[in-house]
């Protein structure tokens, strides 16, 4: 234990301005992720009207997973840590799993909005708040079952499971996410425009546009690492690997998305923004 702890140093030696800047950037990014996601989480939890809507439950799920991602980035982003199976400083897939849960949460939120707009009557009957919470609990439990299995089986078997699951899952999920984005955009742009003006129509349209923007930023920050994994898997190339996770831009980008997502939620939802300013940030500033 002591040998392992002594061998861990900062992400890069703090001997140059560039190295210090990268170290401070990773610390700042982790802090920003936690601060913004905790703020949005508290805003949803403090507002009963927000908690009653399914889409805010998916937002809350995304925030919780991104908080875990921010906490883990203090370790994988600030220290000389590599997350592969043979590394003595690995996180046993926990850090990567928190990112994966955000992935599943945004995909589930897209499917939820699609179902709500295409079949509103059936949606109101089927997707009660309890069923939405069950969906959220299911993918959280599934993610940590995968973590448990991979840490209990031999390393060779775990690598095989992850390689197949990651390769197939990335292709299928990205195609589904892009397809849902296109379909939701068509609905928001053309189908809802034919409905008579009403508060319900405006609410539907704003919720669709919000999840569209969130999913677009998600794809923009995740597609580089997805493409890297898929190309290396298909061609069997020995792809370039960085010294550690904190210097790998492909692994930093998804963490940037974890900071962007709550900003998009705040910008795209007036009720959330008002609650954040009046019940979370203002009371905290007032105490000071």
C-alpha cells in the first residue's frame, strides 16, 4: 500500500509552465463539474414542480453521475493514473462507469421525450413517475453489476467482455442517439408547428430543443473517443496511448461535457434557472 502511494505523482512533473497549467486546468475542471451539477441537483430537489416531471428525473440522474465523474477526476485528472487493467493505480472501472451512466441517462432522456411527444396519451398512462424512476434505477444497477463482474472475473475474461461490449455498444448506441436526434428535430421543427399555439406546445418544443442540444454536445465530445475505440477494434491497430488519463484529450473531452451539460440545463429551462438563482445560489451568497 505504501509503495503504491509513493509511486503516484502529479499528472505531469510540475517543472514547466505548461505542465502546471494542465494540472490546474484538470483541478478546475473537476471543481466546475461538481459545483455546477450539485447546484442543478439541489435546484431540482428543492422544487416539487420540477420533481414531478419525468424529464427532470433524468436530468437529476445525469447530474448525480457527473458529480461522481467530477470527484473521480480529482484522482485520474490530477495524478499520474492510467485506467487500464494492468495499472496498479486503476479505479477498477468506477471512474469510467460514472461517465457511462451519463451516456445511458441522456439516451434514456431522448427516448423519454420522443415517446412523450409522439404518443402523449400512451406516455401519460405508461410512464408514471415511479416507472421512470425504475428505468433510472435499472441502468444504474446494470452499470455497477458490470463493474462487479469485471472486478471478480480474471483480467483476461474482463478484457474480453469489455472489448466486445464497448465495440458493439458504441456503434449501436451512437446510431440510435443520432437517429433519435434527427427524428426529434423533425418533430420539433414541423409536427409541433402545425399544432395551435398553447403553453403545452411551447413546453414540448422547449423540452425537445433542450435534449437535442444536450445530445448534440454529448456526441461532439464523445465521438472522438468512440471513433478511436471503434477504429482500433476493427483494424486491430496498436493505437497511440497517452502517458495517463489526465493528459489524454480523448478522455478529457467527456469530462468537459460533464461541465457543459448542467450549463445547458440552466440555460434551456427557465423554471430550473429561477429556482437555482433564488433558492440555491442567492441564499448561499446571502449567508456570506
